[in-house]
C-alpha cells in the first residue's frame, strides 16, 4: 500500500528545477511563487466531484486533463498567462495505475501551458479533485465580466454543443455513429482551454468583457449582462455548432449550441472597430472566432433566428443545487 | 431550495469593498490579487473530508473556523502575512442553518487575520472543504524546512497533545472531567494558528526552519531533518503538554505530546544567539515558546527524557493511506 508521502513523491513531485516564477514547490508548508513585477495575480478554484462532474470509472488520463483544463479555461477568460496550480485530491484508494494515468493527463496539459504544480494535499475520501490555478496579467488588461459596453459585438471561440450532444447520446436521447460518438466524447472529456486566444485579446486590448462557457452560453452570458448592466441580442443560428451537432436537426442544434454546457469556449465582447484584429488573433492562435450578436443598452437577453425573429427556446443554465 | 448563485451571494459574498490587495473578488472567472511590490506569494491548499478530518455532524461554526485555521497555520509556518483565500465546497444539501453557521465561523477567523475570501466553487457532493490560502513575505525571509543548521535550538509554540487527548476520550481510552473535555475539544475543533509568531520569527530573521505540527511533532519534525540533512535530539519531558494532558500519567503525556497530532503549533529551529529575542517575540504576541531540543550534524532523531536517557516511544506519524 502506498503511503501519502510516497504517493506525492512518485506521481506528483517531478525531478526538475522549479520554473521561472516558482522558487519553492512541493514539500514545504507553502509554495513560494513570484509574479512578474508589475503584474497582478489571477486566481481560480474548481472542484470536480465523481458522479457530478464526471462519471464513476472515468478514464483517469482524460480526467487529469479535464480537471486542469477547466481551471486553465478560467485563466483564459481573464486573459491571464498561466503560472502554476495546487492540486487537492481525495481518493477512496491509492491505486497506482489510476494515479499514473491521472498524473500523466494532468502534466501533459500543464506542460503544454508552462503551468507548474506547486503544491497541494492528498487525503482518503470520496473521489474529489480540487485545483486552484494562478496566472498573471497586467493590471487593467483583465477581461472582466463587468466591462461589456452597448454596441459591442459578441464573439464565441471554437464551436458549441458537441459535449452536450455526447451526453444526449449517453442518455439514449439521440443516436450517433461511431465517429461522432468519439469526436463528441473528446469534446466532453478533453476540452481545449483557449488560453492563447484569451491572452491575445487581453494583451492587445481587443476585447472588453469575457467569460468561459461552462454551463451553457445563454445562462453564462447573463453574468456579463448583469455585471455590465447591459442587454444583448444573440443570433442563435449564427452560433458555431460543433461538427457533429451541425448534422442534427435544427431544433436540437439550436438548443445544444445555445445552452448545452461543458463547452469551455470563450464568450467575449469587443468594439466593432476590433473586428479585423480579432479575426487575425483567432488565426494567429488557430482558434475559430465567430460573431454571434451584440450588446444593447436595453437590459435583457433577446434570442433571434437567422431572420431576426425572436426565438423562445425554454432554456436554463445549469445549477448544482436546483431541484432537477 | 437555494440555487448555487443564491448560496454564494447569501453566505459568502460580502457587501463591502475589496481589501487593499484585492481588486476583483467573487463573481468573475478569476479573482485578481496584487501582492505588495517586492514580496513573494506563499500558497497552501488543504482539503478536509467528513469522517476523515472531522466527524459527521461536526458543529458547522467550529468547522468553518478549523478549515481556515489549518491553512492559516501553513502560512504561519512560513512566516507569511495572510492576504486571501479561495473556498471550494462540496455539500450533500444546501442547508441554510449549516451554511450560516459555517460561514460565520469561517469569516470570524478570516477577519481576525485580515484574510479575504476572494473566490471559489460550490457543488453538490459528499461534504468536502478545500481552501487554498495566499500570503506574502519578503524573499529570503521564508521559514523553509531545509534551513535548519546543526547547533540550532528546537522550539515549540503553545502546548501539545490536548487535541489528541480529546480523541482518546472520545474513543473511551481515557476519562476526562467535563472541564477538561471542553478544553481539549476546543483544542481539537478550534486550533489557533500562530500567524503573529510566525511573522515575528520570519520578519525579524530570528528562526531558520519551521513547520506547523499537524500529524504529531515526532513525525513532522522529520520533514525538517530530511530537508535540512541534519539530525535532532528532542527532550520529550521538556515538551509543553496541554493543561489537561499535564494531569495525565507520564506515559500518556509523553506519547500524546510527542506524537499526538492536530496540534497546529509551530516547531522551529533558531540559532542559540536568538534565545532572548525569541522569548521576547513570544511575549509580544502572547504565545508561549519552549525550547525542547537541538539540531545535530549527525542524522537521525533521538528522543530523550529529562535525564538525557534515550526513550523508545514506538511512535508513528499520521498517514492518510496507511493500512491502519
């Protein structure tokens, strides 16, 4: 049986020098992290619980990826450069194969973003993964939710709805062929945090407000509207549906693109004058960007179809404590 | 039924301006924290799980205190000034009375240390509280585990073993009168993080190495010895037993003071020349400090009694994944 100290040493403590912003990592009471002078620290925590955020028996490699991806996505939505993260892990048993795969999935993504594991905690208990992530950015460049302005375009990165489509297939609500099943599963289990795009938007001063779409666009965009005291018109037919979702009937396509959840794409608002620069930023980092609506001075969210006619989709965002 | 957003707003989002080092708190993708120029950030995470770190049905006010206290204790052991923390909370149900008491216990301690809740996450699941805390200190002042030197005195703050005594009473291994039961329960459930002492030791350059004692002194001090590549002689009879433990037989007193766990006192090493300054620092912050041994060039930990004779106590530190 692995001891707690062996577990940390074997799977999470890496035999190499700390990164440029870390001068004390795992193994002391605290990690010591040094943001670049003149930058502020962006911090986010996400807790993922078995049977809630992932299924029992989830593949540990992709779980390791996803747990960090959802945190990197929060940094992306702020426009911050990733520095490091802490990992708190509650495990029913210390199972070597599981830990090996989980830590490989975690570190593959961490290394791709130069984001270092600086500390954490391990304990016995129901499976629970809590990551707190740290990034940095120049003060004033953060893509805050309260910064949208009337007249801004609303943009979406990548595509929406394929993760939700996978869930519908799992629940036997739709049938998918093998290729679409695999592709949508990849979107659900291994989302791509849009870190490079977020940084280009923030560092170039291209966007005003941003957030990452985790609970569905329609529910999430309301946080920008409320914080910025504005409204929006969203063209539901302009939403970039995922490749598998694009092959589904229009009703399903609209619902899953507008309110699917688990997309981890960025929704951001930007002045009309930045359209060309935003397209160039998307090209530079290989991430599609699509204009899907605009911010209005009038409060409220108005969903329209391709002809500009109002749509009533009966959508709701995800709420962890809702009776459903 | 409370929604997730109502829950955060009602119990955790406070109607007041952000603190001096925070310029964006709860409600965005990330919190923004600005350490004082020239300081480095000290970061620690602790995850507390029901039936492992606290009993089912634990009083929520003291649980809120304890979850933050164990994190503040990590900052204390580094000598850092608390800035803020994130809270990730998994709850089986959103129970208003529980949340009210938990948040009051949490904020009472947070306010006493000027430590602000800057963000976090809430979800449904088995009860689990994960706090990540941030402090700051001057580079070079951190009380690192690898900084002990041969000839250093070993010091302990406060008293040891009363939390372990409460656990023994709960397990009916010892009988305590009502006053001792209450006093030891207080030590177990509402430990006092030694933040002021840690800061005085670090900022005054008084100590070399430090850690906080959570798994028992004898197990924990070995982390300093290993990191610093030194040994130690500890006088077990010099250990400051808690008031209730001091009334117990000598065998129990030695075992629980040396290896009880849940003490959250500081163990630190310091040059002999700093003895008077350390006593003065203890007096200045109202925390007892006791010399209990010394660091040796020779590796290994030697426990001795008041006469200097070797003791074999058959002690072990706490390991979350040990078969026991």
